[in-house]
C-alpha cells in the first residue's frame, strides 16, 4: 500500500457556495499562480502575504479544517524589536480563515517569551479583479480601471474595478483589533505591544461586492470547526452507511463532505434551491450536464439537487435563437458565468448552450425525481419544460432529419465537441484525426431513447396515453435504426459515432457503456459490449479508460483520450448491472474504491491517468483535475446503489423501492441509513443477496426483486441503411 497520493499542487483550498480561496500552505497567494479569492468568477484577492517585524513567520503546519475553513500555525524566526533580539520560536501566530459570503480571518498572536515584545504585523493584499478564465490560462489582462482608498475612521480598505457596466468592489474591513490599523505601501500595519504570556488579536474580513452591490455576511470568529447555520442554508440531511470495509466507509464519508462543499445556493435566484457546483476551483457554477448527471447519480442521497437542478435549469431553458451562444428554443444550458468576460459579451457564457445531451438528461432527471418522490405535481410543474426539451430534440437535436442526434457549434467561441467528452480532441477517427462536424455520438442516441420512454410514462400518468404511445413508437424506431447503423460487429461494440460525412467513427471508447446504462442495447448484444469494455486495452486495472490503449490517439495523461473518469465508470457499472452482469459491475466498483483508497482523504478526483495497474503501481493524477468534483463524489453513491440493486418506481398503482443486492466478497455487509424517498426515509441492511428493512417512513413498499424495466423492442438486424438528410 502506497502513501496517499496528492492531487494537484500543494495548496490549501476552501470554499462555500461560489466563494473559493486557493492559497499556498503558508497562506500566501501569488498572482502568477492558480491562486486567489474568487467570487462569482472574479478574483478579488490576487496577492497575500504576512510579515512580523520585517520577516515572514515560519510555517509549522497548516490544514483545511472543514471544506469552508483552514488553519495556519506559525512561529517566529530570528527577529528583533526596539529592545533587542526576540528569542526564536517564542511567538505563536495562528491564522484561521473561513469562507461564507466573504472571508473571515482571525489573527491570534501569543507571546510565550519571558519579556514583552513589540511586533509590527504587516498584511499585504492585492486585488486584480481578473476573470477566472484569464487566471486559468495565466494570461491576465487589465481591461478596466482600478483604484484603492483607505478609510481610517472605518478601518477599511476599498478597492474598486470598473470596465463599462462591469463593476466589482472589495472591502477589506478590520474589526476587533487590539491595536489600531494603519495602511501604507499596500499593507495593513498593526503595531502590537504584547506582554510576556500575553496575546493580541484582530479580525480581517474580505467582502466581495458584486452586481447586487451588497456587502455579504461572513462567518463569526471561532467558526473554523463548526459554524452556526446561516438562514436558508441549512445543512442537507445526510444519508449514511455502516460497513466493515473501511475503504468504502471512508470514501462514502468523504463523498458526503464533498457534496456538502459543492452545494450552491444562488440568492439572486431563490433561497432554499440547491444545485451542485461542478467542481473546485474552476467550475464553481451551474453546469447543465454536470448538475443533471449528479442529480441522477446522487438521487439516493440528495434529491434536493435533482429538484434544484430542474428548477434552476427551467428558468434558463432557451426560448429564442442565438447562434453565438449555441442557443435554440427548448435547449438546456451548458454553463453560466458571471465574470467580466461573460458580462461584457467577450465570451458567450450568459449562459452558453453548447451541450447536446443536457436537454435529454433534463427529461430523464424529471422522471428520476418523480420515481423517488412519488409526487405527480412535480410532473405537472415541469411538464412544459420537458415538452420544450423534447421539441428541441426532434427539431434541432436532429440537425439533418436522419433520425439521429448530431451537434455542430454555430458560435465563434463554441465548443467543437458537445458531449460529456468536450475536449477539442475527444472524438478521434481511427487514424487519430479529429472527427468532422456534425457528429452523432452513440450515447446521445441512447439518452434520447431513454428520455422518450420516460416522457411516454409521464404522459400515461397524466392521462395522455396517445402522446405516450407516440413517443414509445418513436423510441422503438430509434432503437432499431441505431442498432442497424451504429453496431460495430468486428469489435463487438458500438461505433463512437458518425462523423460529418455520416461515416462511422471506428474508435473503441467508453461511450458505448452509456448505451448499456440507458437500455438501447439489445440483450443479445450486451455481453459483447461488456467484454469489450473490460478488455485489456480498455480496463486499466483501476477503471475503464475513455479510449482504447491501442488507439493511435491514446494518451493516459490526456483529458478525454485515455484517462479514467469515476462518473463514467459509475454510469457503465450501472449498465452492466442493468443487463445482469453483477460481477462485472462489482469489478468496476472495486477499481474505483481501490483508487479512492490511494488518494488523499479517500477522495476521488475528477479524473486520473489511464496508466495500467501493475505490481507496485498506484493511480496517477491528471494535472489540473478538480478536487472536489461533483461527478466524482456522486459516483460513490451510484456505485453503492448499483451493488445494492436499489431502484425506485412510482406509477398509478403506487410507489415501490426495489432492492436486489449482489454484494461482492469485499463488501459482504452494508447498512444504509436515512435513504430518502417519498415523504420520509428508510434504513436497510444488506448482507450477500439478502436485505432487511430496519425502518421505513417513506410510504413506499419495499420489494426484494429486480426493478422492472421497459421491455426491449424486438430487434431484427438488417442491412445497414442511412437516410439522406435534409438539404
């Protein structure tokens, strides 16, 4: 067993909602690094340093305490005051940082020496108000005007930035200081006379002022360990597990902490509506696809995220056409940004709609939420949005009328690839060249197939059987044509997609596993797809790679062409279990838990390298991976649900929770508490293939059986045929 593997540089990162602080282990912030205090996609603090009598204090230790807090412990080196030398390591300097609406810093200095000391404590702060996209690409451009002003009577420094209508301000406020602050040479300066065994304290608050023009609240002093709950921001109920397997237990606990850290509540939209941020530090905002996949994977623990995603995305669903934003009526957005580049129209993220699958996933998540809550009012509330989404699928998603979903950006800043693998090189042809647009990915056809069947069921529940039958007929026709055109007999899997010339993209990739998850694979083909995904070129030993190691474009250190993504593996494992391959699903789950065990804090990163697992090896990080990341954290909930065979169903006859456990030898027993469904929660104990209901206040019946699935249409392989698209 190796020592825990660090992901990313040795930094300290804390966050709350869309506020993030990334700093060095000693608390410093460097403007030229991927560091700073960020709020709503703007860097409000770009530089930070501290001096004691002209020298940096010596860092002893530092660590995050909670996801929103960190502590830094320092002492003094060889320094002097007006009396003479101060003995080294006699001064304790503690800095606590917490993130709320702003940042609260507590400075506590204790003199353990035998004489009084006079310390000049200097805190240097810089603000560049850089857009997060500029920070990430390390190309800072000052586009507006910047000025600072010190208000001595109010003990605060105000720095303002303005570029046309984009305006931001930072107020740095000193409170509860045991000596009055001064401001000179870009530094807050305190002169502290501390007697022997005495102490000195001050608070410094960083208050980012955004478009709302209000000063945000911060957490109180001493909130570093467990803050008081803020109004409207109650901690979400936690689903818990008990298991003898320590790795599973610790990984689950870390996933719970990460999901709480990634909770976003946007007060400019509505209090009490929670959505998952995509990841820290670069993606602390709403991403349509990410929010919906997290909602699917985490539904067993956090139905609030599914409800919040549906509500928030409904408010952003497109109602008009804007080519520069890849926006069309009914489409669900890809991401929304609030920084300078977006607000001034330099980048099209207000929001940007360049995701093809989010619109189908919206319908799927609506079905998921209804199944878990059993409330048809949810269906009535969001049915207009689901219908608008399906209209987009049929009218715009199928660009040329050939019956398949294709994407092609219309924006000069748009994404070339608009599936979940959206890197520019994520869809290579057999020779390694980039597939031409428009591209019809295999999994997008599966998402639409699933969405049509689910919307058909919704119509049935709402007494619209004719519309339900129409959608089933459409889904069955797609099933037949997809399996005629996309099946790759030689490889025993599905083509990655069709390129702009309607030719198959002969590339073995993980995408085909999503087709298993959404049920578009005929049962007689499922085993071949499973075996292909677990072949040596796809299975690294830690997980299923995004791309075959035998492909010319394979690179284990790439973003999408050979790396391993936990959420991708969880989706595929769900597909394995759906078709009856429980041992293979367990193999994938074991790989993910083995990986988590070797990373710091049992935390799965966004992705990791696709290097093969051999004796003495360990999972290797992908440089730049987000940690924590919502897909990766929610994948843990999904994997446990897969092993336990948990599936909720609500229809006209009532609501049922199906459980069909197939626990492997490495996880012989498991208890899940506070599994929320309906109007309450359950506690279930699983052992082998048995289950005991310990408590149930949900109103759901618990049935020990496989979940019923829509019957697969009869498939008769025919000659591959392609309809000519519209002119």
